[in-house]
């Protein structure tokens, strides 16, 4: 068994490189404005995590040291190939 076979996959194999999951939060640390923070997870063709991107205000502003993000994201995207903890892809659940 190779090392990559022992690492859990993020998405189904064979879908190519692409966005597998995205969560958008609002930073409410400034009283009069809510600034977006997006966390994006990309998977490669093998289904393994290949890249993580964190965008604060579309990368137009530096991210502050402390944020008030609340408890849950305002936006979530899950690609159909995303694998859930039980081992099934999102497309298999819907």
C-alpha cells in the first residue's frame, strides 16, 4: 500500500483537478460592515486535497489577526464528488 492510498480522499477519484468544497463566512469584527472570508478546498485527479485557499475580501484587504466569524457559514458549496465521513460521495446521498 502506497502512502497516498493510506491518506483519505476528499473527493471521488477521476474527476480532475478542481474545487471540491467552499465555505463563506462573514467577519463581523468591524461594527458597521461584514467582510467575507471564503475557505476553498481543491482536490486533484486522485481525489486527494491538493490546495487550500483562504480569501479575505476577495484578497483586496489584508486579513486581520482576529475575526468574529459567528458559528456557521452563510454559503457552502459541495461538489458532487465530495466524499462524506461515511465514505459516500455527495452525489450518492442526494
